C-alpha cells in the first residue's frame, strides 16, 4: 500500500495536505523562468498614411524631434530609394530607437507603425537598440 493511498478513516483535508506538501517542495526546487529578451521592433511609415502626413512627421522627426537623419541625405547609405515613405521610415525608426526608453512611441500622429521585420536593405541599416 502506497503512503498516499486514501485512508477512509482520515479526513479529506489531511489527504490533500499529504498530497500538496511534496508538490510544494518540488515547485520550490525548480527555478522560475525569466524573460530577458525583448522583441526586436522597428518603427516604419504606415503604408496608409498620406504624403502630407508623412512629410509633416518626417519634418518633425528630423527637426525638433531630434532624429539623426544624416543617413537619408544624398550620397548616404539610406538615401535610396529616394521616396518619402522610405526616408520617413528611416527617420521614424531612428527617433523611436533613440528615445523609446524615455517614453517615445512609434506613432507620429498615426503616420507610422511598429514592425518586427527588420526594414534594413542593401547598405541601409535600421538600428535596433535593446
């Protein structure tokens, strides 16, 4: 007879206690899993934004927003393709990566969206800062 066989003369609460003590002990021996990685996320222009919305947000990001937009200048690695959407995406991501830990979001008044797909292409590298 196993020591955990239900004894009809003992109370149900005593039986549960005898069952729970070994389980509790085992759970204390297993270290909890910790999550150390964050999902890689970039910020890019929303395909549904109008050119006016993108231009306004790009102007802000590269101006008073403080994004480093040197890489989207002519003869720089992210200048091509020379489209408003691509330049805005680079500027939005640069701003977002540099200021997300200070509370910045990937929004730009609805002109951008977050993505888990790295938008880097060719010699143009989009930063990800953990």
